[in-house]
């Protein structure tokens, strides 16, 4: 955690899981073999070309997802920035970033909140994106981040963020609740948008 010209910045590297990473790398080796085998059959004029094309599409999609998980577990990080009137959460990987910005006027009840079992079952929990030990309310949604920290570290991050901004507490009426249409234009949340760093 440090102060910069941009604001208070916190970088959370992805927690390494060597066992999971090694298993996935071996799985990707088998995936690559299957991919090459089917492509070779198609180039030779396979009699089951239609089936193999559908299979190849599904196989390629699955392999791409697991390749992302491996790269994320090795090189990914979360970059949290509190600046001006926004809280920025970036998931960064090899020069690219998924960026979301939240208007501070609409961020309520910043807290340490371990994810539920239901949230941990989601695919996002496997990658660490979309879950985390820190949560806040934003309109009707609960936003989470900092997936690779434990509770004491999450508490330190929350305390530091609260020294820079007084987050609204339950019962306070946020600008998003008062003007839902205004929130959509003002919160500047770019869900799913990727930027090259």
C-alpha cells in the first residue's frame, strides 16, 4: 500500500497454488495432444468432420479457459486504487487489465466479509476474479475484491481505505438509490472491459 499521484494504491498478487498449477499444466499437455490429433484428422479429410468440428470448438474453449487460469495463477494481480471520487479495481495479467470503477458516493459498507460456500463454488472463485475477502454494497449488488488475502490482511486494507474516505453505512441513502438512472451514467463501471497497460 502506498500513496501516489493517482491516489492510494494497493497491489494484491495472486496467491500461488503450486499443486493446482502443476495439475493444470499436465492437463493442458493432454489438451494440446487432443487438439493436435483432431486438427490432423480434419486436415486428412475425416469422415466425422462435422462432429469433430463441434468437438474441437468445445475443446478449444475449455482449454483456453484453463490456460487463462494457469497464467492468472502465475502472473495475475489485483490493483486497487482509491482516487478522487472513484474506487478502481483492476485485474491485471501480462500487460492487460480488466477495469471496473465505482463512484465513491455510491459505495456503502466497506467491510471484511469471507465469501459464502455458494460464491466459492462459482468458476470465478477458481480464478479469484469476482470474489474476495473484502466486500461493499453498490446499489443492489455486492462487490468483492482482494481474493488472495487472509482476514487480518483484509482488515488492514479496509482500515487503510477508510482513512482516505468515509464510506456510507447501512441506512444512508446513496446517490444510486436516489437516482438509479443517474447512477448508470455516473458510476463509470466498465464491466468486462479490457485495456492494454
